[in-house]
């Protein structure tokens, strides 16, 4: 069965990696409690700047930053929509979002993706 994925790209100051990992664990627990199937957090390991486009360019990466990429999986887009509404109204999630100061949220971007293959 194909899943639905919400993906996030974040410019993260390298010095804040431990704080981000801790924050991500808290967010993951809330996502799962509201119906997400899984949460995956990654940081760039081999993401060089490109000539026209790249992961670093997508978030206007600075010299002291790394790219963090996350995705949350759901059974369907409808489930994502229900989970997102529930998640966004959760006081714990709101408090965490309001407290985030370890990266520049204005350079973060996200979107929903319909899977076309899972192998």
C-alpha cells in the first residue's frame, strides 16, 4: 500500500545538532500519537552545492550550517490531513513550535507527497 509523506527541509546550524535531535524526538512522539506511521530525521552528509540547484541552495545554507531533512509518513493524504489538524491543535506541539529557536524557520520549507513506488 502506498503511503503519503510530508517532507521538511531545514537549515540547521551545526552547533545545534544535539538540540535538534532532542527537539525532533519530542515532535516525533507527538506526530505518532496523532496518527503518523513513522518519522524519519536526517542530516546532510554528502550534499554539495550545485550549479543551478541543490539541497544547500534550497535553504540558502550558510557556512556553519547543515541541511536537515525530515519526513513523516501517513496511510493516506486524508490521514495526513486529519493528523496535521490534530497535531497543530495539540498544546504540546504548539509549545514546541513556539519555542524553536535553533534554526531559521523562514528558510525551512515543506510539502506533501503521494508515493508512487515502495519497494
